[in-house]
C-alpha cells in the first residue's frame, strides 16, 4: 500500500493520529494483526526478494563492505525468518496495561501505576531491512505507531516491506498510517524525524557509531542510544581450551557483521602459550585475519601486527584483534578504555574470577563462559528486538516489548480534596 502524504511532517502527524486508536487495541487484536502481517510477508516473498536484489546489486556497485552487504541481503530463507519472528512477537505477553504499583492512600485515593504505549516510535538505521520488520512488529504489539528511516542502501527492500505491512493493517481494519517511512525524503527525512519533537515520542538509532552519534547530538526527540559493538572476550589463565576455541570462533565467525560479534580477544599471559596457538589457528581456519600484539605474533604464525587503532575498531568483518594481558586487572583496564559497553565475556574455570568480572565490568550484557552472539532479543526470549541499548536511562541491553512502553499513574477518588 503506497503512502500519499507529501511531507515528512504530514506523515508523522498521520502516525500520531493513528497511534491513538492503535493504543486502544486489545491484546488479541494486536496479536491477530501481527499474524496477518506475517502471513502477508510470506505471501510476498518473491516481491520482497526481488526488491532486495536491486538494493544488493546497487550496494555492491557502490562499494559496500562485505559486512554491510550481508546485513542488507534478504534471500527467501531470511524473509521467511522475518515472518516467523513476527509470529513469535504476536505470541508474547501484552506489555500494555501491566500494573506496576497499586496503593491506597490514607485518604482513600486509589493509585495505580500502569504501562502504556509511548505513542509514536521513530527509528533511523542503515542497510538493515530486517530492522524494518522487527521494529514495526514490536511497535505495533506494544500499541505504538512507527516512523522509519532505513537509509538509501535498503530503500527498495524497505519500500516493499512497508507496503506489504501497511496492506496487512488495512486488511485488518487498522489505520495503515500507523506505519510510516521517510526514506524517500533522503537526509531531509532523517533531519525531519530528528526534529519531530511533539510528533515522535522516542527515537532509536541503529547502525554505525557515526550514525548513532549524529542522532544523539542532533535530535530534539528523546533518544534511546544503541551502541557500536567493540566487544571483548577475555581468556583467563584457567580457561578450558575447548571452551576458549569454540566460544571465540563462534563469537567471531558465526556472523561477523553484527554488533555482538567479538572484536578483541584478551589472553592472560599465564595461559598464552597454551591457548594462543590453537585459538589463532582455529580462527585462521575459518578465514579470520588476526591482528595481534608482539607476543601474539611470537606465539602463532600468520598474525598481522596490531595497530593502536585496532583496539578501538569494530571490524564487522572476519578480523579480530588479540592482545596478551598480565592478568584480570590488566584486562579490566583495557575493557574500561576501549569498551562501547555493549557485551563483554570471560572464559574461566575460576568462580571467583567469574564473579569479579560480572561485578566490575560496566556493560549492557556481561557474560561468563558463553558466546557474545547471545546478546540478542530473540535469544533472550523477547522475540525480535528494537535494538541493544548501551545507555543507562530507561532501557539497557536488548530491548523488547516492555522497553517500548512508558507509564502513567491512574488516580481514582471519591471526592477527596487536599488539605
């Protein structure tokens, strides 16, 4: 279903109007709405893949990195996975109407604090057509309208997906204006979305560190900051070799272009001779280029000399930086300096070391003996996610349905006046 509004502001006003009725839908109605969207995505796989093929060809011609091309690509299996994720969100508990506090004052006034939709959620993101569906599904399930700016790299894919989803809303008797895009306005659309205070209630950026920083600094709309993933894994002196190898390879190779992929490996000096050669060899066998310090290079062949910039780099590719550290204190200091507070993990058989790492590392997700690839709304049981927040206000970590609600107080009285 096409969008006819002539300006970004008109579209956002339409979304604001649609949000009022959307916020009143029952749990069952919202769940049925999402099931209809999932069915529509499945029914239009060929159309969606064809549109995506245009984007991928254009992206390759424009020199997109392999990591961004991977994020951009939608084949039939990925499209059907999107539909399945929408069905998963439909089955999640309704986050709206939860009673978070309930009390009766001495004067008989009954107070309840309840969860309610924000109203209109905006998102600015890059080359990620899956985000178009994920955020729309989560917004609708939580009773919110959504305004999307998905970037020029995925414009054909996003247009097809949004048209399909708006058509499903119309078929369900729900105002299709609840899903809007400002993609066709280019950067002017992004600027309008960032300045739409009063029309858009909260803005969630997803993408590069540069994009996120731009949105955070230029937006007059409140922003939930998602962050780049300079993600670390620490191999403690007691780290079992099998765990170290399996976890590091999975965290780097399983999907290197995503924000929860490991970027830097820190190895305790006492275990370096035991762990570095086999772990580096396992990474290299999967096509990973290892950027290491001098000690790493002395212990394993084929290691590229690491630069100072490598420690702060989110490679988003089959590259990893490896540094030998003198102990846990040294590893913690490195993480404090370079972490983007996304996800940090340690591999250890020492419970005291594990508990200290969990307590002292400041990140949205801190792990012990597990791959950083688990930092994900779907893996955490939230269904799709709207993003992974690296800030400390309102939401932190993978954001699911509850994070797309705010609260209000309900006061029921019987004529009380304040003395």
